[in-house]
C-alpha cells in the first residue's frame, strides 16, 4: 500500500467514526434562544454573560448554536429553548463539545458551537405546593 492510499484509508476511518458518534438524528431548526454563560475570570471571580443565540439544528441529545460570544470546549451553557407543547420555554444545560469562530464582517465575529445536553431544568412552579 502506498503512502497516499494509506492516508485516504485513515481519513475515511475518521469520517466513519464521526458519523457513529451521532446517536440520534438531527433536525434543522431556526430558533432564537436566550442563553446564560458563566466563565471563571480568576479563582474567586465568575463573569456572567447573557444574550441571544440561534439554534441551527437539534437532536435529542444536543444542539448546534450560533452565538455572539466565544466558547471553550467543556464550558457549560444554559439555553432557553422554545417549546411547542408548553407556553414557557424549557431550560437546558449543555456542554460545549467544540466551537469555532465564524467571521461575519470585519468588526463582527460569531461562534458556531456543538453542544450536548446534560439535562433539562424543571420549570418553576406557578403556585406554591401545599402539604
């Protein structure tokens, strides 16, 4: 086997592994989602960033987001996802699996991020519970 065909084999194996990692089908969506992001500035300071992102596609386990802030791998983000079945959006915590900058213009950069959901936070109760 020559060197070039060996490289082609390895590339095709990487593509196959990437396809196998997706355990659920992705559905395109166009949603505007409010988000909250915390980032450690130093050992005793945390910076909270709030804003709006755009969901590009989603699956049962994650979402592809376009955001106005840079993200790091393994960073946790809180996303408000509009619900078709409820009046209030669902709150999901997600881990950033990967992120890359997307140049919009000379002055504006957006960031594409693949996320994996941890779990959905329970909706705040509307009325106090009685015992």
